[in-house]
C-alpha cells in the first residue's frame, strides 16, 4: 500500500471503522480491503493498522468511551462521531509513538469535517477525559 499523509490515513481508518460498524461482515481485514477498493479510499499500512487495532480492541475502547461520555450512552452518539472517538482512543492505547495532543487534534479536525458544529467540543471533552483517566 502506498504511503499517504497521516491525516488521510486517519480519515481512511475512520471511514472503514464506520462502515464496518454498520456492516454484516465478520472479517475486518477483508472488509477493509474491499471497502477501500469500492469507495476508492487512499490507504496505507498505518490506516490499516489503526483500523484493525480499533476493531480488534473495540470492547475495551467502547468501555472507556461509555465511562467518559457523561450522560450519553454509546447508542446515542452518532456512528460517525463514535468512529472518530474510537480512532483517537485507539491511538492513546496502542500507538505510543503518537503524542496524545496530535491524536486529540486530529479527532477534533475529523469531527469538524464530518459532523455538526457542536461535535468538536463534545469530542474534545470525551477524549480529554479518557486521556486524563489513562494518565492516572
């Protein structure tokens, strides 16, 4: 897979996390390849690894999201926004080489692009709470 910018790789991973969450597929690896081809998504090794780690650790990631989404059940969060937050939390947990601030900023930028005007503040609050909890 060709190298692309980290921002595009995150966007690709987020779109695949979203699509996988509404699919009937039970093979995340094959799903990624097919979805990228079908929707002409630029992908690389980083986007694939980010997507796979998120899907493989979904229960742990979702538990942290639910614990830190004060007053919001996971089902109440839009699937796109949930995919963005999942991606960020995955980076916190499984990508030590990525500074937390970079992960948070990228999540906020994705929420600005794909959600409404209130989403960046919500994303910022949730991912900050998760990060502070992980630092303890």
